């Protein structure tokens, strides 16, 4: 390779002009500390110029040429559809298909189209990736739920695919929005997601046609024209090297097949070598060996990728290979650090270099200084700046995955995954802690974590959880698929569940449904009865909250059978009580009282008096709703007596108040009045002002019915004053 300087260095796309300078020959991480120092002379020269990638500018910067395709797509939007030609108004969104092989710039073209159309669609853009890591299609229900989340619409936990797609169409009805469905495997994944909204536009990126989707307007992509291909090289190599050897630039563009992904990789190779010429690049590309069975169309990208990969120092090449283990295909410095076993700073520098070389795509907003306020928008900006995310391009994933299998031993891959899960668990614990009170034990415990594992505020922690939600759920799926619910997998599940509950509350139900379903899957596969019973109970709880009481009953019965088979009293008691509660929701009070009675027998057998008192009350409530006053009075009195033996004055007062209520329902108002006054005395001694106020108001209602309005007014005034003195 020639040592003659040809045109000097040039900043690759996305490099910032005001980036902090680094000493020549050094990266952000200390050379030697993590084994990531460059070893090639030309790479050492380029290392001093590495800068932060401007994430938000990447889609526009990557786009080149394709003006003719853009004009055709615009024309297809305005062209009448089959419904219009037949005299009917269209009822579905127009679907534009951008078809091409991976690496042809199809996603960049779609993003550019959306950018130019944004002003015409005021309701914004929603996006979904329909192919997951490894090339597996993403289930349609997951895609629909992600799109609903982006639209701000809550979907019930455990909803079926048909329910979710119907909700999605309803959420888009009446909107004028853009929907991007990227990397679609076929029409089966696209059809259910098309909204019944003629004013919206769906843009689909796929390898081939969408069979089964009517009235699709396709735009097939080939290689870029020569001028556009050379323009990509110019962005990396600088104008001088192109100007002094334009013919070779055209030859390099031809070697790359006009494929934007290959051109970016080749351009990144040039940008890292300011002394290399275009002839050096062409010679290096032609020197790459090709597998004998590689299709002709795949050769340009294969050559460009191998050229970029083989130029990496061994530690960086290993980091790149391990990135295929990233959940949901998303990676940041924390995850890369855990996978490779290096520092966060070194991993972050490697990721920035990969993005500059075209080996990674940056996602999210541009990194920049943290904002001054602490609002949600500020948290999003600060979070992205601190932890920028990247994705391995789909066109490179298979090649990188093959390298992982070739160079990494299974034991090393397993160790890398374990480190990744351990780091994820620690981040989840830190994230959860920021949602707890400042003086809580968990908050104080995480104060001793390294700075790289701590969050600045509750908002930044919540934003981290929001941005990593899909990857965290995918990490749970990987743990279930590859593991046996060992200690680390259990910790991941528990940490993710608790963190979602702390930061999202009831809105976390759909994600919790997924997690409990995963636990049930592995528990059934591995024969873990205790875990199976717990998962069935948790899923049944979520079914009940979503109003699917029949499904909840089925799962509670299954959980009860499993819990009894292994003599698990905790799960058995919970299942019995839950069955009673579900029958109560259905209005079947006889069955509700029966199941509560079975749970009561278990509690009494185990000597759990507090739970027994509570269950006496539940049975009494069921009898009250059923109008069986005698049975209700017996159970409420039993509850009051048990609370009295426990010394629980508040519980005794509440139970006495319920006795008074039943007495009044039974037509015995004088007894009800006497019992309620006893309950007031108990509540006063317990110091529960709000309970005392409620009982005073009940006495006032009873006195009014007994024909004593003056006394009723007196007690009502006392109750209202107590409510003022004891606000909730």
C-alpha cells in the first residue's frame, strides 16, 4: 500500500467539527488498558480525528441519489387506487413498497421519503421493525402492541393478535399519519397492520413483493447511479482524492455494485487511511477472497465488509462479533462493555468507531450537552447523550453472526451472555432505586454502585427504562430460551418485574403478562412446579384485571392443582382466595363464600390469625351481597372477635362497623345504632380519624331513618369535621 499522501484526511459523515481533540495515536480509552489501542499505522493516524457521531443526522447523511425513485413514490401517492377507479372511496391506507436486497439503501430511502412528507401528515410517524435479530419474523401481536404504545394507546394485557390489530386500526382511524414497517418478511406480517384510514400512508420496506396485500405500489431498488455512488465515497474520502482520480472512483463504485452499504464500508476504510489512494482501495477490495457458493449479487457487500472487518484490531473485531448477542439488536456502551469484558469508556469509543466506519447504525436523537431542566424531554435528551444506542445493520448481521460462530468458543459466548445479564440486572436495580423514596434501603444500597451504573434522577432512570424496554423484554426471552431459570435468570426476571412496577405502575401490566408467560413456559419445560404455580397465579391476576374472568378462573384452578401437588401452602392459599374473589366479580356469591371458606380452613390450620380474620370478613361480605344476613353477621362477628384477640383495634372497629351495616340491612336499626357507636369508640381509641368520621356519618344516616334529624345533624357535623381534620 502506498505511503504517498493523497489529498489529506477528511471527516467522515456525522463527525462534529468542535469535537474535543485527542492526542495522535490515542482513542478515548487508554491504550493498553482494555486492549483496544489501534495497531495499524494508518489507524493510529485516523484515531486522533475520531469524533462523536451526530445520531440525528445519520438518516439524511446516509441518503444519496434516488431522486428518480422519490419522484415515482410521490406520484404513486397521488395516483388513484383500485377502489377509486371502481367508483368507491378507498377505505384503507395507501401502501407504498420499497423493495430491494439488504444494503441497497431501502430504509434510507424510506426515511427520506417520510422526512419530505412530514408536513403533509400532521399526526406524525410511527415505526416498527418486522424482523428480529437472526432474521426471525417479529410476531404480529408484538408489533401491534409496539405501534399502539407509540400512539399513546394502552392495550389490555394478554390481548390476542386480532384484538391488538383491531385496536391499532381504531387508534389510527381519523388520523393523518405515516406508518413505516421496516424489513417486512412478507405480506402476512403487513396485512393485519394496515389501518382502515384512507388519510394515512403506509410505507413498507421489504426484500420482495407483498403477496396478499392488495393495491400495493412497488418501487424496486437496484444499484445507485455512478454519480450518486461516487458522492458517497466523496463524503468519506474528501473531494481531493476523488478529483485527482475520478476514473478509479467510478471503478470502486462499480466494485461495490452501487450498493450504499458497501460504499459506506469502503468509504470508512478510506476515511481511516488519509494516505491511502482510491487505487489502494480498489486493490484491497479485489484481494478479498470470496466463498465459492456466494451469489453474484452478494459479492460487493461481502468484499466491503471483509475489508472493513479485517482492518480492525483483534479486540475491536471481537467486540463487533459479540454485538450479535445484543437483545433486540440494540447495543450501547454498557452492554458492549459487559459482552467484551472491557471498560464502558473503551466500549463507547469502539461503538463510535464502528458507526463512523459504517459497521453500525446509530439510533435516537443527536448527542449533546445535558439540558438544564429536569422534565421528561430533558431526561430523554440527557439519556440519549449518556447512553447512545446503535444497531447492527440487517445486511451485515448474518456475516457477523457467522464470524461469531467461527471465532468464539461456546463457553466464551456463554460467559459473555452472563456478563451482559449481570450488568443488565445491576442497571435495573439502579433504575428501580431511583423510583423509591430517597431514604429507602434500596436507594442507599445503590449509592455505592460505580458512577457508570447510577442515574442522575428519577426522570433519567424512567427514560432509560422506556428506551430499553423492548431490549429488556428480549433479554428475558433469551434467558428463558437458553437457560433453566438459574440464579442469574431469576434475578433478571425479578429485577425487571419490580422496576416496571415502580416506574410504570398499572401501565406495566402488558409487559408483566409477557414476563409471567415466559416464566410459565420455562417452568413447564423444566418441570418446576413452584415456579409454574406462581406464574399461573400472576397471569390469572392480570387476566382478572383485564376483565377476562373465565380465563382467570381456569388459571387459578390450574395453579391450585399444581400448588396442592407439591404441598405449597402459600400458593394454595392465594389460589383459593383468588378463586373466591373472581367468583365475587362474577356475582356468584355462593361460590365466592365457599372458596373463601376453604382458604379460611387452611389459614386456621396454619395458625395464621390475621389472615383468618380477613377471610372471615370476605365471607361475611359475600353473604351480605347475597342477602344472607344471619351468615353475614356470624362471619363479621367472628372477624371482630379475631381482631380483638390480636389487639388490632382498627380491624375490630371496621368489622364492628360492618356488623352494624348488616344489622341495618336486616331491619334492625336500633341494634345497628348501638353497634356502630361501639365501633366509633374503638376507632377513637385506635386514633383512626377517617374511620371514625365514616362511622359518625353512618350513625347520622341511621338516625335520620329512625326519625331523629337533630341528632343526625350533630353526628354529621362531627363526621365532617373529622374529615377536615384528617385529609386523605
